[in-house]
C-alpha cells in the first residue's frame, strides 16, 4: 500500500475509528485499525466484535494494499502531525508514515487477521429512527444506579 492523504482527513477518520477499537481485548487485533485502499479512497475500519465502523476518505492511491495498525499509536501519531500532506507506505507488517520534517515506522499486523466487517445493512432486519426520537428514548434506557443499604451486607 502506498498513498498520500491530508492530515486533517486522516486524523478525523482515525479518531472516529479508534473509538470503536477495544482497549483491553483478548485478541490483540481488536485494538487495531484496519487501513485498506479502494481505488481512490482509503478505508479505515475498526471493531470490538459488537459494533464496527468503516469510513472512506479520499486519498491519492499509488499502490493498493491493507494493513492493521494499533489504534492508539496511530491516533496519537497522526493527531500530532502538521496539517499537511502525509505519505503512508506499508511493507509487510510495517507502516511508514512521512510528513514534512517527520518520518516514522509503526509495527502492525497482517490484515488477514482482522475480523471481517459487514459492508451493508440488511434493510429488512434494520430499524430507522429519527434522531429526535432516539434522543428521547435513550435516557430512559440507561439503568439508574441502585442504592444499597450497608446493613444488607
């Protein structure tokens, strides 16, 4: 994989994806973000096996490919880079990140170890809610803490 992308676009997508990655997963790959290319777009995905996110970001793709990178490492690194063009290049299980005045290599994992994320939703089994309705019912669905009396122990 070899591509160039704007720092702002990459940082926004990586930050969003890192929220869905597990921090203390039994499977190390679940704390990673999957970077994969699709002609003119970079697909950034993560999952904790219960919920998943996949975001497409415009990029100049020179070589197709994919790699799985630790979420926290990538998020911290990209957010601290200058707002300029970033070059990403993968070689086996390493991702080279280059920006003006900066270059680093991050050890990743083979993308084939990353769980498959569905790329479509079954319309017949899905429910559509208005944002206003969801905001009304969400507070009612959260369990209120139960106060326990000390003499019960």
